[in-house]
């Protein structure tokens, strides 16, 4: 049986998951593929910690360079993370003519165009299914299954930490701070959680998906990003009263000569299947001309789900090696010469429905002042809920709007904030309601 | 730009969808693939009806034989349906060394092993993503994305007609007959609906999925099949009281040296994501060692969704042609020599939870007689609901059981039916509740 030799760089959580699958499911893999995936190396600076994986003699090494340079290694799997060493090893592997698999969304979002260009020049395969949505075949769906479709929109819950925290607030009325602590205690959030809760991790993933769906270069910097740290149990309770749930959504829409790309807490109606995705689960809906709406749902992170996606990439590439030829699929989903410079629409230009919550003095005329300002900026109110008088201090006024332009909304809120009857910054949550 | 020539056999709903995608999205397809998919022929015995697709001069023909035999046609797309002409054309195309795409689940379920053997012998590609789950990448997920996983179980809503009817009964309290009539009026059910409502179409799909997931030959005849025609609004209302919805599920489970394979109306808890799949939508959950649980959801039928899946198969094969080699993937998901004879477990041997509804005389002692018989067959009752006295006639007694063996259940129900206080055949609905 022919052998394909695999070298893993990085023996952390995902590295251990990939090693476990390659070793424990080696036989089932070969009964499907007809060849043997041999785990030749696992490189990590820490060769002492027991990861519960029994590697054969000589597999574990602290010399990643040697793994990349070994002429017998066919596929290099980068699972170090970060943008420093990871990038250097990937570019070195490509330069050696090796095929590369990675799960490193931050790296691809920041340097994917450069890496893809290098892989194209060398004619090697570069695969990254595990970088978006863990085990779900999101990238395969965009590159292969939907190849005949014009894609209109993608909406996704792509960060398990945020979804876990928002689910906790929704189900238990916890504050953000308490829900975060619980998530950390249960291993669903990092000690340093800002990459997740500020929305940046989700933005990395959307940058990759936009490129695949719309035939544009990977563009991270122009994506609008807003995290979930300001969401209060009150907002989520109000959302429920209106028939909405609050999710951190990645939204990528084709707007003709631009792409709308934004990450923010979003109210979605209970009829939207994404509203049922709870806990640390991820999901993505894709709207396209032929398929209509399609949804993928599963574990978006973790040792084994992410490992599964990495192994599917390794196998795809190994099939190409056995086949005798790489480059069967473009590295993004369009041919390099068809990739266009499509701008991301500035967030000020988007139009959507809004939820506002104001902390207002409990005095006559407040509502009239606020709605007067909104009217001045062409923001039409669809409903107002003024909550009953509280013993002390300001009362919440909650409003939902019809479609309005973000730029006008910003101006209006600034002006409302200046009213002497309004305390604190107004809360704004965008609503994704009607079908587009 | 290189061209790949495609010939479609059958200009019905799906044929028209495939033609529409190939023509209208021709440019987007080539910008992704780097080659041109040329719709060279569309063959149908009816060349008169206007399908709203503008074909170039010479494309439409009533001579399918000529399309199959034309040496310039690279890929034959069989969308005739049925097991007669469709099978002959496919085998003829394979004999000519042509690659074949089909959406014909009935044909694959019945003759797939023979077709796959022929394709293997000739070394041509044979693809059928559209045969299961319409636009959803179910077959691609099983063959490629989950290649590193040991698959434990699949549970699916794979027939839109049945799901539409059951949703109507659930939401509007309609009878089966009325819901069927509505489904027919709205184009969601055929004039001759038995293939759908009796569960056979779902069985065709499960036969294909089992082969892919478990490495067995396609086996349709041993799948237990029970349709939805006996489901009453009462049963669905009782289900709701217990926190269940009723769905026609395809269930395929790995049981070690056998596979459990059955199609029947099933009560599932509201916490199961399949319970939210309403109307004509389809969905499949896959449980496997690495990914845990994953779900795909989308339109399982219809001109464009099914057309999308066919186009993805055409493109995959065309990429192989451009690549210069076919057979990159096995025709099922295992190598031919690794496909085993795994028996399907007789339905009598399955163990599950049950819902029973008896029409009983409203007399003292009835419950004791029924529960006595159940006890005799080791069927343990988890709850009983005896509904209030009605003005006339029998009253419903509803029971849920703990796990019990199907063989014992059958015997017990036969004995209960023989009681003079029980009218009509008892209703039995299996429950898929606990995680396995």
C-alpha cells in the first residue's frame, strides 16, 4: 500500500486531535482511501508533556525545521498558531515544494493572500478547512458543492465562546462578566478572552469566507467588528419580548459592486434557524441562487472536531499526490486571474433595522425629544416600549426601527446622548430580520 | 479555455434546473474552475414543451442514444428517472468510457452495486450527490469531510413531501388526507404519492447513506419501512404534550456486526435540532467519533437545489478530466475491496422507546389488563395518560415505554388487540430520545 508521510507542527490541542485520528483511525482511513497516511513527525518545543497520545519511536521532535526540510515528508500540517513561526514554517514548507494544511484563521486572514500566491507559484496544495467552523465542511461547500451558485449572503455563528456566553445570559440571566467566568471555568473561553469576545476571531473567519464566496482577495481590515461585552441581560430580555434572540453574527452579503461584511451582536427572529444554535455550537447559513438557503451546524472548535477537518484536508491532498498532480482546486475558490478587488462597504452605508435602548429621565416629553431627533435623521420607529417607573434613577426606553442607514443612526444617537434627559450611552443592536 | 462537454438525458424539472445553472452561471463557473462547461446536448422524448430555457441550436434532441455515443461528450447526466431506460443509458455510457452523474436514488438503491462495479471496471467516475438530500453536501461530507471519522449514527428527514404533510398536521391539526391534498395542490406532493408517503423514497436514500457511512454494499431490501399514512392529529397532539414532534426519520446506526436501518414516523424531543426542520426542508444529523454531532439542512428536492448538486458533481468530474485522471474517489466511500457484507438487523431485534395509543372501552380494569400484558413481555411503562370519558365509544389510552425490544412489543400488541375491551389496532410510534 502506498504511503503518504505527514508532519505535524504543534502538539497542542488540535495537534493532539489530528495525531489521535491519524493513529486510531488509520485502518478505517486506508480502507476508504486505498493508501496509508503515516504520521512521520510531530514537532513541538515541549516534548515532555503527556498528551495521552502514544507516538512511535522517533516521531516526536523539537525540531520543526527538520520536519519541514525532510524530503520524505509530503504534507506539513501547521498547528502552532499565531502569525510568527507559523507563517515562516508554512512559507518554508511551500518553498520546499511541500503541501500545507493549517487551521490558523488569524494567519490566513492577515497573510492568506501572500501564502496563496506562494503556493500558487510553487504549484502546491494549501488547505485550511479547519480554519472556519471546526468540523463543518464550510470551505468544501463554498469551493465545491456550491460551485454552480451565485452566493448572495452568509450569516454565521462562528465563535463558540461568544455563543456559549450569550446562551448563558439568555438562559440564566447572567451578566456578561459572570457568563465569561463560567465559560472560562468550563474551558469554553481562554484566560485572555478578547480575541473571542471582541469579535476578532469571528472576523478572521468572515474574511476567509468572503474571499471564497465572492471571488475577492482576503480582506480583514475593512470588516466592521463589534464584540459582545456590552450586551446586558436586560437587552436579551427585551429581545425575547420582541421575539428575537441575540447572537454574535458574521454577516457577509454580496451588494453588487461591494460586499457588506460585519461582525456584531445581532437580534434574529426565532424563526431563523440560527436562533436555535445554542451553547458552544457553530452554524452558518448560506443563501445562493440555486440552493436557496442552506445551513451547516456543528462543533466549531475543539480537539477532535477541528482535528477531523484537518484530517479531511490531509486526505484530500494525499489523494491528489496519489493521483500524481496537485492544484486540482484553486487555493481560494476562484481562479487567481478571476479574483477581483471588491471593496467592503463602509459600515456607515449599511441599512438595517435597529434596536435602541436609552436610559432616560422619567419626565414628560422625553419620548417626544428622542423621537424628534430620530425623525430628523429619517429613522422611522416601528415600536416603542417605555418601561414602568422605577423607584430611582433613569428608566429604559426601548425602540425598534424600520430600515435605516447606519450613518444617520450614529448622528442621531450622538445628538440624543447630548440631551440632558438621557443618561449613559444609548445601546444599539442591529436586527437581521427580513429575508434578503 | 479548455472545454468539457456535458450531455443531459431527461429535460424534466431537474434537467431544466441543471441546464439553467450551466447556462446562466456559465461565467461564474469558469471563473472558479478555469475551464468551460459546455452543455452540448439535452435529450428528451418531448422536444416540444417550453421549459423556459433557451438552448442553442442543435442542443435539444430526442435521441439519447446519440448523446451517449457521441465521442465528444465527456459527461453524461442521467435525469430520466426510473429503473428502465435510465439504467440502460447509464450502463451504455459507462461502457463507452464516459463519466456519469445521476440524481436517481431509486436506481442506485436497487442497482447501485451493479453500476458501481461497471464504473470501476471501466475506470470512469460515477457521481450522485443529488440522489440524497437535494442541494446538501451529504455525500461529499460522508466521502470526503468525514473521511477520518468512525460514523456511529445518521438520522435524517430526507423526504420533503412527508415533512410538509407532518408539519401541516402539526401546525394546523389537519388530517393526513387533507394535508396530502394541500401538499398536492401546492406542488409538494405527486399525484401518485405512495413512493413518498409510504417511506420508500426515504429508504432509497438511507440505503445509499448506509453504504457510504459503514462500508457495506447498497442494501435496500432489508431496510424496515413504515410510512406516515396512519398518523393522526391526535397522535401529534399527544406527542406535543410529551414534548415531542413527529417526523418521518431515516435512521441508520452502526451496531458493530450489524447496521440498524429503518424508516418510520418517529417522536423526537424538541431539544433535537431535527424537530425544528419544518415544511419541505430536509436535514441530516451525523454522529461520529471525531466530529461529535453535525447537521446539514436545506432544500432536499426541487429544480434548482437538486440542479445545484448535479452541477457540483459535473464540476468535480470535470476537474478530474482536466486533471487527466478519473477514479480519485472510490464510487462508494470505501475502496471496493474493503466493502463488507454487513447485515441489516431485523427490525424485531431493535430496542427503543415506544408510544402506544389504544382505543379502549371506558370500563374499570382495562388499564390493568393492558399493562399486565405489557409486563408479561418485559415492556416497562414510563407514563400513562388515560384521556377523559367521551360521550360515546372508546377512549384513548396513551402510554410511553422505557426501552423495549420490538419483537416483544409486537407480541404484546397482538395480545392486547385480542382483548374484548380494545377496539381497532393499537397505534405504535417509535421514540428516538436518548443519545446513542
